[in-house]
């Protein structure tokens, strides 16, 4: 007979797990709002202060750092997140293997950055970029412990600690910029590089403090631990590489056919898509480790309930974004750009369609990854890349920036369908079953109102 769901998960997932973890969800939302605060601070404290060339040089350095850091995370830390989320598992060998692979990847990438720094500066027409790229290894070293400990904290759903780690960097960097500016020392890209090294180091120290005494390392990880981490990480890395190319292709293809002006108009609207990305990252913080844990315990019914609720709750949560993009696009564009980029108004309306496709892709891909099928996730990443290239080449030449938006939405819809089809091989869900979870939302709201009424009494 199939194993019945445990009492713990019947109480957690089948009896409103969302309500049980509401506090963690709020910490998750607060954590994902930190990059927004960081961005606003940079608009006022960096972009308005640094000369254009200096800020442009820093952007290039930052992009190289983020790419290497993201690839290292996908290769070594994504497997750590998956395997450390499983209950009652001895992960000391995996922890050590992931740390060693993370360090090795970072060292190799750092050497490549240093070796290519001068050619990169020449290729990108910047006389000072080559010397600035030599500081990328220091930035990677400063963030090494931060990224590693954050993965462990996410696996154990310690979202409050993740928030404070991120706050150390995302709030610390703008604060240090303000201090530098008050001392009249902030006038070049190198100052900003030093500031980021300091804030990343501080974030790593905070992360180490939170996990001290709770992490066990194997003195000598076994070959099986390395193999297990490698087998998962290589597909995760491939998926991220595909995603990286697919997210950058629209601007490159648009520029090739229409020039940089249309790229500016398109990206002025696309920046609002980060609202979807922020919501997606919050979901990832919970769904991937929860799916890993439920899968390891063979809690198929609970996993199905989790998947259905996550898709529905995320869809409903994103409906206000759709209403804003459809009803008030001109207001949003004017508010952010003060009368510029009015051509982006209809593009923003097109992006509102993403509300109906993003939840399936985000939840489905994270459930598949949590189940340990990194190969399927890699295949989905390759399919996303192919769908994006075809969509952009089909829509951009005749329609320009508007075509790029339709291509983006078309590719997103196609990958949502492919993800749903792949997900059904593991978790048999249907649109009707997802919609029926509305009753869970109604029950959750009634319980919240009842509890509030009781407290007032």
C-alpha cells in the first residue's frame, strides 16, 4: 500500500501550511525587498554622483562578479541546498564536497578574469576597466562564506537570518557610499569596488555567526559525495547558463535590428518585470527545500498539495501587478521616469500577461529541481533558450521593441507549458485541481479573521 502522509505534514501542508509559515513568508518578502532599497540608494547616491564613465566601469565589474558568483552557486551550492533540505540526512560529506567545489570553481574563474582583464578592457573600449577587473577575485573571496552559509540557512528555512545577512550587504553598501561621500572620498569606480568588498565581507561574517556550531564538515569527503554533488551541479550549471543567455538575448537581438534607442525604450518597461522576479525568488526560498524534504519522505500527497497551493497563491498574489500594468501603465512610467519613455506604456501592458504564466514555471521548475531531477531542469533551460531565440527572431524584426515584449511573453508561455508537462510526470496536477485550492484560501482568511476577532475580544 502507498505510504500515508505523516501527521506532521497533514497539519503543515493539508491544514494550511501557508498560514503556519506566514511569518517566514513576511521575512522572505522583506529579504527580497532589500535589492529594491539597494537600487533606490544607488540611484540617489551613486548614479547621480559618479561620472558616467566611472559608473559604467563599475557596472561592467559588477556584471562579471555576478556572473561568476551565479555560476558558482548553481554548480556547487544548488546541490547543497537540495541535499541539505532532506530530513535526517547526514550531509557532512556533501557540505565539504560543495565547499571544495565552490572554492575550486571560484579560483579557476578568478584566474580567468585576471588573465582576460586587459583584453576585456581593450574590447570594451575602457582604459581603466582592465585594472578594475583585477579586484573581482577579492569580491568573490569576500562573498564566498556569505553564499555558502546563506544556502545552509535557506535549506533550514531560517529566513530571518537570511534577511539580516542580505541587509548587511544591501543596506551596508549604500550606507558606506553615504559615509564616503560625506568625507569627499567618493569619486571613482574603485571606491565603489572597495565599498562592496567591505559590505560583502561583513555579510559573510554575519552568515558565519548564524551557522557557527551547527555545520559539520567531513574531514575527507568521499568520492561518492563529490560525485553526487558533481552530477547534480553540472546540470544545474547548464540550466543557469541557458537562462543567462535567454535573459540577455532580447536586448542584443533588438539592438542588432533597431539600434540602442529601442533597447532603452524596451528595458525601461522590462525593469518592471523585476516584480515578478522578486515574487519568484520568494517562492524558490520555500518550494525547492520543501519539495526536497517531502520527496525524501515519500509524502506524495503533501507534495501535490504544496505544488497546487503554491501555484494558486502566487497567481493570486500577482493579480495586483497585472491590474497596475493594464490600468495604470502611463502613471507608472511617469512616476519612475518623469515624462520620459512614454513609448514604453503599451509594452508594459504586454508584460501584464506574465502573471498567468510565471507561477507555473517558477513553482514547477523548483519542484522538479527539489525532486532531484537536475537533468530535466537542464533540458527545460535549453528549451527556454531555444524558445527565446525563436520568439525574438520572429517578433523583433517586424515590430521592434513591442515585438521584443511579445517575444518575451510568448517564450514565457511556451516554457510554462513545457514545465507543466514535465511536472505531471512527477506530480499529477490539473488546472481544475489547482483552482479548487481557492477553498484553502477562503478557509485561511476565515481563520485569520476569527483569530483577529478573538484577540480583540
